[in-house]
């Protein structure tokens, strides 16, 4: 339910408790199932990103980050929703918030690497696949873009 009143999407500043909760969620959803952990390189890259989290009744249930690639382009990275909270519209809320923030900050293009199987989610919001699938962290992905208006 995308309009659930208990969901808020807010900034998670590096070093904050919200950031640490987001990082734990990211690791649990995106890394641990692959037998991986968040690397020092990824943590260093986090300092260059804008982080947001979805909160429900005080708990982080979703996370997403944006990394500038140039003056006009942002890369959406590391979007994850808690397994027990999927299909409630949390991903859609975070994506809309991220796009709104990006547009307000003057960015014109959003790019992302979607896991194969998740590309349909992004396509529903106007993202278009490009190129051939490729492996990232042992999982097939496809590049996608959306012009922000």
C-alpha cells in the first residue's frame, strides 16, 4: 500500500543511527544472501552518496542511495526493502522520494543497474533498459535510465 501513513522516507546522514540501520538492512538483503559483506570500498563510496531510508514505526524498512556521476546524472544504488515488508509500496515510495530529491537538486538523468527480475519494477516508473545483461556481485543485472522532468 503506497499510501500507508506509517511509512516516512527521510535522509540518513553518514554516521547517524539511521545510516547504521540502513547499512545493516543493505547487508542483510543485498549481500548476506550471496555470501558477501559490505566492503571497505563500498563504505568509502558511501561518503559520496545521498542516503535515504524508509521508516515504519521507528524501524528502517527500506534504504536507497544516490551517487552523482556528473553535474546532470545520478546513479541510484543499493535499493533494498526488508523481506517481511515487500509488496507494500515501500520501494515505490523510496523511488519517488529519490527522484523528487534528484529533480530538486537539478539532476536531469537517473541511471541504475537493476537485478534481472527487478527491471519490471523500474520499468513501471519509466526506466528504460539499455545494453546487454551483465554480472555484478555474481548476479545478472541490466542498465536502466530515466530522464527526470
